[in-house]
């Protein structure tokens, strides 16, 4: 494996890792918002900061993962959406 393809693989893996971290951050936001030991200000501020960091993870993750991965995810979403819409259309007729 040449160094360029190894770097590309590591870059994409790191990008996917950032996208996964974004989804995991939602659980942390809920935990902090429901924590009774924090003040009301902290229960609003900490999840808001995590939400902002999550968006940084999304933008960096999409950039690093590459357009091919994003295109493949979009293709799977369209297939999934069409299956759901077709099932709903079958039920209506």
C-alpha cells in the first residue's frame, strides 16, 4: 500500500469517526440537560456548547470523509426513502 492511499484511508476513517462522535454527542447533551446537580444556566450552556462542537465535527467529518462517502450515504437514504414511500403508497391503494 502506497503512502498516498494509506493517508487517504486514515483521513476518511478519521472523518467517519468525527461523524460518529457527532451522533454520540446528542446523548451527552441530554444527560447534561437532565442533570439535577447543575444549575439552570449550566444545563443550558453546556449542551449548547456541545451542540456547536458537534456541528464542527459534522463539517470536518464530511470534509475529511470525502464526497464519495457522502454520495453513498445519500444514495442509501434515497433507496430507504423510496422503500418507505412505496410501502405507504401500497397501503393507500
